C-alpha cells in the first residue's frame, strides 16, 4: 500500500464515501462550496450518488480549485476531470 493512499481523495467516489473515509473532509468541502453537505439528511441521500466531479459541476466550483485546496490540506486528489471532460451519467 502506498503511504499516500490514506490521504487519497478519488473524484469518482460518492461524496458520502469520501466523508466516511475522511470525516475532516466535510468541513473543507463545505468551505469550498458544497454547502448542502452541512445537512446530514442531504449528505446521506444525495451524497451516496454524487461524486466530487459531478458535485463540482452542480456547485459551480472549479475542479482545479478543489484540487488545489485538497493538496493544500494534505490530500492527494485522484480521478479528477478536466473542465472540458464530460461526467458520465
């Protein structure tokens, strides 16, 4: 196992899974602009289906900005889509 695996944040995983794996990630995501995640009901419901790639598009937040913030806070972003890549539905 790679030592950075503990800090990997996969943009293709549901947001709820990421928060379950990294509970401190919740505050950072809310600060970035994922404010619906503050509501535990929404976090449990839509969080099961919405990935960070899709959530970035919904929230109107740049994937590059999210990556920058994750790296700054010690995470390793993986699987992020570039702005011109389409998210599969």
